C-alpha cells in the first residue's frame, strides 16, 4: 500500500489571467464591486497552500514537469486548433466564448498544465502501486480535439492518456467527478474501445456551440467505442450519499468490467456544497469517501496505478479543503482537517429511484 503521493506542480499556472467582471460575464454598471473570474489563480493558490501546510504535507513528494511539446498535443488535438492558440500574440488576451478567456501568455501556461498531467501520468504508469496528482490550471476536461470550451484549452487528461498510449498503455478508465459534464474527454475518446470514460455531473445539458454534447445517459459512445462512455447526470442537490452509492453501484462495476491498466480521476471539487458553479452539495467527507473509493478501485483493478488531474473547484476556501479531503482518502489516512461548514443530508428513497431509472435508460440506449 502506497503511503505517499507525488504532486506535479509549476508556479507558472498562477499566471493564467482570466480577468474579472460580473462573475464570469462583463462587469455590471450597477455594482461597485467587480468579481474575479471564477477560474482564477487564487483557487489554486489555496489548493497549493493547503497541501504544503496541511496534515498530509508529510506524505507528499513534489515534482516539476516539462511543457507538453507539439507532438504530445497533436495526439489528442487537431493541428489547426493548436495553430490557432499558438498564433495568439503573447501580449494579447482572447475570449473564445463569453466565459472562456485566454489571457496574455496563456499558451505556454496551457502547455505547462498539459505537461504536468503527462509527467504525473508517467509516474503513475511506470511502476505498480504508484499514485500521482497534477495540480494544474487551466482545467482541461471541456477542451475538445478541435475546440476550446468551459475555461479549458488543452485537455490535460486526454493529452496525458495519449502520451501513455504512445508508451504502451493498452486500456485506461477515466472517472470525472467535476460538477460539469466532461464533454471534451468524451468527444476525444467517443469512438475508442480502449478508454472508458465516465462522467458524474449535474444535469445541465448542452450549453451552446462549444458544448453540443448533452451529458445524457443516451450518449453511450460510437463505433468501436459503443458502450465505453457513461454519463451520469445527477439530480441537483444529490450530496454525499448519492455520489458514493452511484460510485459503488454503477461506476465501479463498469470499471471492473473494462479491466484498465490505469485509473484516471478528473478531480474537480466544484460539486461541493458551497461552489458558485455547482449545485450538488458534496461535503469534505463526500470527497474523502470518493478518494477512498478511487484508491480501492485502482488497487483492485490496476495494481494501484492511480492518476488524479485537477479540474474545477471555485469556492476559493472550501474547494481547497475538499481537495485535501480527497487526497486523504486516496492515501487511506484518517481525516486530519475538520469540516468548518455545515452539511445537509439527502433523501435516500429518491436516490434509489434515480439509480434504477439510470440503469434502465442506459440499457435502453444500448439496445
């Protein structure tokens, strides 16, 4: 049992500037206080600090990573799309949508974020029973092969898994518990029978031309990948019990059936109970339990090869605490940080009905 976790990090990720306004929109002329964009450097500064100073600091080993090169990026992303990002002058900012802001110098920072995921993936894959985490931003799971979306430009998980496949990885499974649908990862591997993609997210549906995927159960994969994509659109306010039961009763059995060599977690904390971008009410304990389950599943299926890549999480203080709780669970340690905030329990009868309906819809979509 591994008692240590490798953290891959570079301080340049703090420099990705997404600007400010009225939450993620333009500033309001009626309000004197302008908010920073939710995907800001402060969220990662707190995550970095709680890992450096918190109770699990003694169990963490810190490593750098090299920026992803062009060849690595092209294994997941289209060359024309990379050209578009690369051509943006380093002194300029560009909005790819009303919410997805590419700041001055962001191209090199995005390369570094993908490189951190690659380095963490290599560490986890190179030996049995090794766990690695990439503390990176901007996040990546909405970035499709040819399109930026949802604060994301390069799909860090996708680039990392394609890097491993070039080194001999045959099969992997991705569990994405960020509060939003991992549409970019889904799109990149939708026709692929070797990469199982599972996304647990609030039921937000498609949100425009940059996110045409619905995240519904009926998106089951295409071609050779049919049956290798599972979406779990969770009811709003699902909470700890729902997420952990869905993991046990639906997610884990599907991963076992796939028999991956490596388990990858797209580890967002924006399903927490105080996140401005989510409505799912997970507590620190919910994330702790998800971390324990991910670790146990990796030990069972993948000889302990577990990769975690940072995604969302926008409650600047609480998301950092939820990250710490997640990694405590991954390390099988007793919780060392008490939850400073309250938590609401959920309706277990409604949960059982939801799980039964989800199974029926998925089976019908495959039929």
